[in-house]
């Protein structure tokens, strides 16, 4: 997983210390398909206009996945589920997280300690709302999924805090 760097709002700027410490990602990254893409962009990247997404998604999915809203805590359908399976992106059906990495963090959103593959999600620096966080987006369609925090359980120590509305669970048979 690579950490991207971009301004989320037109007025966002990096401090000089942040700019000096920034290390650009390796421009060539192997994608899970086995092909190489510039800047880690998957070969099968899905591009749609906001209008196309709006027609395809329900209003809550559109607001969270495309406009970076957040569903209210403890309201998502997957927050407490124990069903075994694979969680897919609601926008593009990309496999993102396996239920074996899901844990109850008590935060009110489904939490995972790792994505299904290192390249299934992309971590992006988020400096919106007066905070510095790491946003998690789908590597295939750039859907906003949630955020990752360094307070998760072993083996990774990461907590991928993901909005339920961004996910479709495909149960194991």
C-alpha cells in the first residue's frame, strides 16, 4: 500500500516541514493483476462521472462513497455482523476485506486489521476538517471507504474503519 498526497480542498497547503519530509511513491507499482501501472494505478481502473455514480448508487451510498460523507456510528448493517465472507466495494464490486480480518473495535463502524490484498485499497493523506488522517479509498474506482488508524490489533496494528454503506458482503458458501 502506498500513501498518496493530494489536497482535498482547494485551500489546503502543506507546511514546509511536511513538504520536506514527503517521499513520493514509487512511480511503478505491480498491480494484483500482475501488470504494471504508472503511479500504482490499476490497469482496470474504473472511471465514471459523478452524474453516472449518482444514477447507479442510492443517495446514502453516493454521499459516502463519492462525496466523502460518513455514516452515523452504530447504524451500518455490517457493524456487528459475524457472517464469514468477503466484503466488496459497493461501487465496483472489487474485493476489499475478508471477514477473517474483521474485529470489534467499539468505534461504531466495521473494522478490519488488513485489506484483502495490499493493492485492493489505497491510503491517501486527508487534511480535511482540521485533522490529519489517512483516508482509505478503493484502488479500482476511488470510492471513499473510511479511514485507517494505527490503533488496531496484531498482526498489523492497523484499524481500517470502514463505512458499511460502502460494502457488499458476499458470504462464504
